[in-house]
C-alpha cells in the first residue's frame, strides 16, 4: 500500500513536470490551416507551410487536413466546426460563389480589399479573375492557384493510328466520332456524375460563347431560353459517343482509358496532366497532347483554390501573415509547380513550371477568363447540389426540355435568378 | 422484493443515463422536428444567428410533391426494394448455410468463421471492394472469359434499366396491391390455423381492396399533377449482393444457434412418429426458428432503411439508381446547405424506421407479460 502511494506520487510529479516543460517550450502563436490537400497534393501545401514557418518562426502551423472525396468530407467537417463556433484560422475554399454563396452571405468572412491594396494585388491578378471572386461589398479570399477546366486530352500517336485530328468544334467531333466507333474506340471517355457536369460546362461555353455564358451566371439569361435548351440537345448528342459504364468510373479511370488506347479524347481539368505526367509517367507533348476543349479556343475556364479570413478566427494576425505569404510571388511559385497548377499572378516565374503548365500560363495571361460551374466559381453550393440531380435526370432520360425546366427551377430556388 | 434504499440506489444509478438520453437522443429528435418546420436561414444557413421563419409542413410537402425532389421519391422506392431484397435474401442464404453447417461432419468452425468474417468489415470497405468487383469493364464481367465464354454485358451499378415501372401519381393504387398481397398471405395462414373468425375479416378486407384495384378508383386521386415514373432499378442488384455478402453470416450464426437449441427430444419424437428428415426440418425446426427470424428482420430491416455508408462507398453520391434517403439527407444538409430540408428527410426516416421497430417492441413486451 505504501509503495503504491509512493509510485503514484512519483508518477504525478513526472506528469506535471513534463506538462510544465511542454507549456514553457510552446511558441507564442498558432495557425490552423484547414484543407483537403492530403495525398498527392500534400507536398505542395507542406512546401508553402515551410516557407511561412521560415518567415515567422515563432508561429506553430497546424496542418489540419480532411482527406478524400475532393473536399466533400472536408466541407462537411468545416461546416460543423463553423456552426459550432470553432472556426479554423483559415480554410481552403474554391474562390467565387462556393465561398460567397455559403460563407459571405452568412457574414462569416472579412473583406480583404484593404489587404489587396496593401499588397498591390490589384495589379497582378487579372481583372476577369477579380470580378469572379468579389461582390459589391468587397473581395473575400486570396487565390493561391488556378486550374483550367476546359482542356481536351488525347494521345497523338493513337490519333494518327486512327486517322483523326483533335476537333476544333463539337461539329467536327460529331463528324469524326462514328469513324472512331467503327474502329472499336470510344470517342469521348466520361466518368461519374461530376465529370458529366465538367463536360457540360465546356459544351455550354462553346455553344453560348463567353458573353452569354457569363450572362447565365448573372441571372440575365434564362435557363429555359432556346440557347440553353440547345446546349442540352448538343450535350445529349455528344453523350451518345461516351462509354456506357461512365457512372462507375472515377476521373482517373476515364483518363486511363485514353492512355490505354480505349478512348480517343477526354475533357478534364489540368489536374489530369499532373496525373498523367507524375502517376502514369506519360510525358507532356511526347506522350500526351492537349487542346482547349472544342469550341472554346481563346477562353480560359478557371477555378481557383483560395484562403480567406473567417470572422472570429483565433489568431487573426498570424492568419493575415499567412494570406500575405500565399498571395506573394514566392509563395505561389513554390506551391504551384508541386501542385500541378499555375499561379494566378501574371508576374509568375514560368521557368519553374513544366511544359504543360507553361502553355496553360500563357493562355491564362492572354485569354478571356470565365468561371467553372463544376468547381464552385460561378454558382453557389445549393445550386451545384441540385444541379447534380438535374444532370442525373438528364443522363437517365436525355430530355433537353425537362432538363431546362428543372435547371430553371434550381436557379430560382438557389437565388441565382431573382 | 426490493427495499426502499435499493430502489433509490437503482434510480440514482440510472438517472445520468436517462438525462443524457433525454438530451442527446430525444432532445435532439425534438430539435430536428422543430428545424424541419422552419426554413433555417433561407440562403444563408451557415450564419452565426440565421434568420429562422416557420414554414409549417412546407418542407414535407415539397419533398413529396415538389418537382425537383424526384430524387427523394426515387430514394424511397429504392429503399423499399432494397429492404425487401436484402432482408429476404439474407434470411434465405443464412438459413441455407446454417442448415448445411449443422449437418457437417468436420470443418464446422472453419466454415462458420469464413462465412461470419465479412460482418467484421466496415460497410465502407465492403462498398469499395464490391465497387471494383462490379465494374463493368473488369471484375465479375471478366469471369466468363476464363472458361472461354464472351464477357458479361450487364452494367451492374451503372445500369439505368428499370423494372416494375409505376407512376408515382398512382401510388395509392399500387399500395393497395401491396396490402392485398400481404393480407392474402395472412388470410392463408389464418385458414391453415383454422381461425374462421379472423379469416372472414381478412377475406372481407381483401375483397374491398380487390374491388378498389379493379375499379381503378384510386387512380383518380393523383399525388402529383404530372406522371412521374419510378421503378425497381437494376443497379440495386449490385448493392443487394454486396449487402447480403456482408450480413448473411450474421443470420447464419443466428439460425445455427437456433437450430442447436432445438431439443433433440422433439426431433426424436417426430422420427418415432414416422417423419422423414425433410418433414422434420419443415414441421419441427422451421416453426421453432420463427422468433429468430423476427428479430433478424428487425435488425436487418433497420440497417437497410438507414443505409448510408455502403451506398456512399459503392457508387458516386449523385447516382440516382442506387441513391437512398440517408445519402440525400447528408447531401442536402452538408453539401447543399439546406439544413431544414435535411432535417425533414431525417424525421421522415425516423418515422419509417419506428414503423418497423415499434410493433416489434410492443409484441415482445406483451409476450413478457
């Protein structure tokens, strides 16, 4: 009994001592970064954090990631944390309506116009991009990367074998598709529901043109207008040349079909080029080729990951320092080559990027920029959630008029159309 | 007899659990019901203090008759067919396996472990594995090529074919059909038991239902202003196979235990009376397994009604042919920011599951008394 008491007392002393030492050694500030960049994208985020820690050594950075599902899980966790009054210092969010329609209208984000002025970012971010990420009341996040959505990938060697050229318009695609089918090749590979929305937005951009496409998201073009019904009709005709088992394929598997020679073309964002170069070992230009998706030459459909400043975040000064780091030229040129995306700044150092990314950056700096639907730039989360249902209805019954009415109903209910 | 002190001690011990249950279970159920009668923040659901206005039963009305909620109605149909197939097949496969294992001379422990093992996996793991196996491009469809036959053509989870297609507007009409079938089976069992009085009532109600169906009078009562076709999606077969693979070991273990507890005197007596093995199985064993069947139905039923993780893992979140109400609830609340609608779906699920559990509880409490 006596020995037991002595042992317990000794254990408690050691415990308290350890805690005291730990407490004394803890740095003054903390910074919690919430994202879904784990796995392949982890090294890029870690390089950015290393850069921040080099500049601000007294701050401990907590890298809080929630993996998987392209952010579905992370966004759910984020919502429960924000609703519970425990906001992270900064969180990854797609710049544009995904942020504005969820957090800005809920008055949870601070306006960053003063930061943009201080850092001189109005001169280095293109105007089209600034228009997409701000509202009348201000600018809400700092974009750290830009991905392009309207890219068509193919293997040049295979196309030569099959005797076709990359189509410049969807009419050209519909003309060459039957000959590809006769040779036992799927003309366009497709994956699960969100990749169908990804394809739809390229088709919509080419059919409507960038001006009417923008009108659609500003509520000036009705979803039941003949132009938009025409988009659904064209989309239905294109779908006839896709693989019937699309719903069970992930986007990687759809890209695999192109690399393996089972499919001719695939429309995907430029993370597919990172997947092909790094994971599949197919080199850009020598192994795979790319072109703007048919009918969208000269237009860059952009999506952007960004970080903002939540109202009531625990370490505001550290967060502002983080935002300055990620918006700086050094920060973006450290992060983006590793991530496989390009920097939103027009003064980015292109020598650090690979062949594909250099071509994308040249397009970004010269093209007209519009926003992506599937990736949260132009429509809020409620619209995207219900639009996924509209898309699945269309995939089942291929009725353009029904899809147009459903999309208009979704647009009204989610506040896109007043 | 308990003394007053023991009685008090018992209450004090139980009180913390009751309080916690009261807050975290019943309190939150009440909160969800309240939330489902509001519009929770309208377009700004994530605010620190959202604008909340009461909308009564509008959310429910919209779920059942709203144009855009065709997905939710398909979910209900999917859930109904999935529950029927999953529970039925699990019971059947479990019974067959248990009967076979009961007869084995050796290897019983081995086979019992092998068949019970899938139950230890998380449904997410099951969903992921079966998603790969059921890919139309590889997996099961490649099996016939091993013996020289052409590869399978069924699209499994990607299939958009439907059978038993019906119009949601005429749902009451089809509900009559289901009721008729159930009552006919019940009437047959009453006839076998010789209960003439209850049989008469059953036949009267069957007659009324048959009359309603034949005259199609219920089709005048349209639940929706336009026709909306739903049916049994062929894609559900893949989900049913994965779920039965996981849970049939559980029913097998239940039935095996049940078969073992049947007193051998009953079987001996039946053999002495001249019954064959098959007759013994049918008239002695199976009736005594009824309580096990009932409890297995309740357990498997509530798993099937609330299923989420298997569906989320086995198919994409927006794939309607395999969607279920729990998945839609998650997406509506946490992806679409429509917290009130998510709560409404949750409350509907709660009522559907309690329709299954509450009668079972009532019957088992009555039996104890």
